[in-house]
C-alpha cells in the first residue's frame, strides 16, 4: 500500500489483490498438499485471509462498485454475486473448521470447500482486473478515480489492515 494515495482507484485495488493472492496461493498449497493434519495451518491461514478478503470486498462494494454501478451495472452485479458466493463458502468453511475432530466425510468436504473458496476468490480478482478495472481505467475521469482512491485508502489506512497483515506473510 502506498504511503499516500495517488493515481487511480484501481491502483489501490490491484495492490490489495496482490496481497490477497499471496494468501490465496498459501491456501491453494495447503489444499494441494493436504498433509496428515492440515487443520491447524488451514484454520490460521483461512482466518487471516478471510479478514483481508472481507475488508477488501467491503471497500470495493461501498466505494468503487457504488460509483461504477451507473456506468457498468451488469458487470458490477456479476462481481457482487461472486463476492456473495465467496462469503457463503467462507461461512461453510469457518463452520467446518470449528469442528474439533472432523469425520472422514467432513475432511472431504473441508478440502472441497477450501478449493472452491480459493478458486472463486481468485477468479473474482481475475475478472475484476480483466473487465471492470480496465473499463474504469478507460472511462472514468482521472479526478473521480483519484477521489475514489482517497476514500478507500482512508478506510483501510484507518483500519491498518493491509499494512499489518500483509507484513505477516
Ligand atoms: Fe472483488
Ligand atoms: Fe477486488
């Protein structure tokens, strides 16, 4: 995250995406290797990742999507649906991660949910950058981009989230 906001709003969102991807890559590795007891590391990693993803979605929706809805309503709605799906998956995942001694069946569900959570969240990043951000960069006036950047930066720098958590990677 830059020391102070400058440039388009999409710059901040892309930077946050890179942090989220580091966490999603860790989750993908855990899912792939699936060690004898993946639970301790999976619990911590999903919890940390989800704090950041949730915060990212919150500013994206409240500030960026709100401003873009008038121009690219359909695309914004599609991105919101993906966020909703990730939230749903995170809820299931968190519930299963709280089970003290999961059965074989629950372990299978856990692995499947972990993969789906990781892949939908990663896909959302990809589609945003490929479609929505590209359009915004082309069509939104620079002053509006800068203003949205400022609004999102203030929220996240006040929460200190990305600075602190990204440093733990
Ligand atoms: Fe998103
Ligand atoms: Fe995003």
